């Protein structure tokens, strides 16, 4: 079992990723930290509480992280995720005691005591603050998987930039440099692979047929998101980025890619662009593993077999989900 911290900004797809991670016995979630991204860090913590309440996991501590990016003015993504950050579902608030310690201080304290892995689903502001304050502790981060960036796919908030890196490009740049200096590679789960993971109305209806309770929760969560994707990109359905990062953490065969040196631009119209040196032009040591291919069908089998429950409470085996062969 892998002990992890999930650093996130819930967020619709973050909520689905939390649902998947908490249904994966391979993962032991030590804590969830929040950062300002899709929504402000405090709202993200409240939304995390809503997911934990649904999962019956209010035992997992939640630490509120950095309220603003390192240098830039903060720009949220509530036009994409709704005024509550959860698709204007307005799920009931969870009465959870937020930790007095901030996310960066918590990570520092934890890493002084043990090795941990990090699943980063939002801007990397918390991790950049940690890297600048205590670079010596990065050796105790077993691995870091970041949902963010893009190799060849176009951006989703500028022509070249994915939102998490665009929101705080300085933080992303700091993290790639600092983790590289510590001999680590950031696994970059970017738009090249996440854009291929689309929750369609047919898939959602299938989910609702198999597990009405979970299905209706997801329907409420993603309706706003589906409307946004239709207006913005002409997609019938919605791209669910973060669950792929969580799934990849557990099952590496879902994606493939290559090692290289990656830098993140911090200025001008290309701010937030992740520049992956695939041809080794710069002759610098690799600081990233950039994902370029994913098996969409295998992901959906994995995702549904983890999050859905039969009427008797049991899990669906992948062989019981064969309708996915025609739905994906």
C-alpha cells in the first residue's frame, strides 16, 4: 500500500479523482491539502469535505494551502466549475474540523518524519513553497505525479497552456527545477492524455443504471461541466482530467510516455507552457516523465470497477462491464 498526500483544488474532476483514490485499496491517503486553483483554497477544502462525507472518510485530515500564486494575480476557474466549484450541485456542507496548520507546514512536518508520494491535481504552489523553504526534504518525496501541462496538445486556457500550470507558472517552473536538482522526475499527466478521457452522456447513463446512487451524484456534479464543454469546445460530454492522474498512480500501464527535461515558461503570451525537450536539444538531465498515450477503454474499465457498487455493496468486476466496448 502506497502512502500519499493528495494536493488538489476541487473542482469537478478533482472530486471524481478523490472518489477514485478513496476507492483504491492500493492507496493510503495520509491527508488532503488544498491550493487555490479551480476555486480558492478554502472553498476547495469545503468541497473536499463534501466528498469525504459521501465516502464516510471524515477521518482524513484536510489542510488548507496557499491562497494565491507565487507572483501572479490569482485567476480561478469557476466559469468552468460553477459558483460552488462542484458544478453548482450545492451538495450539503460537511462539518469537518480543518487543521490549524497550513498545507506547506504540514508537508514539511510530515516529510521530516517519513517518505511520502504526492498526487498533485492543481497548481503546484504548495509544493513550490516547500521546495524553496526546505529543498532538503524533496529527497523524502518518493514520487510526484502532476496533472498538468501539455506536450503537443493545445492548451485549455491559452493556445499553449494547461490551466494548472498557467494559474501559477512560477510554481510549476520552481517544481520542475527543484525536483530535477533532487534527482526526481515529475510524472506529467498532461492534456495529451487527459483530453482523451471524456465522460459522455451515454457513459453517464450506463453508470446510473449500474449504480443509481453514485450515478446521480456524478450527474449532479458534471451537468454544469458538460454544458461548459459544449459551449467552449463543442464536445458532447466532459473531459475528466484528474481521475486519469489518480488512475495512473495506481495502474501505470494505463499510460505511456518518455523521460526528458521539461521547463515551464513564466512570462508573456506563452506563460504556463510546458516545454518538453523530447529531442534532448538542451542536453540537460531529465526532470520529467511526460505522458503521451493512454488507453481510454482500459481507463473506463478501471474507473467504473472502482467507483461503482452493486445492490449488495460488492464491486463490479471488469468482465461485468462489457458494454464499455461499444460506449468508449
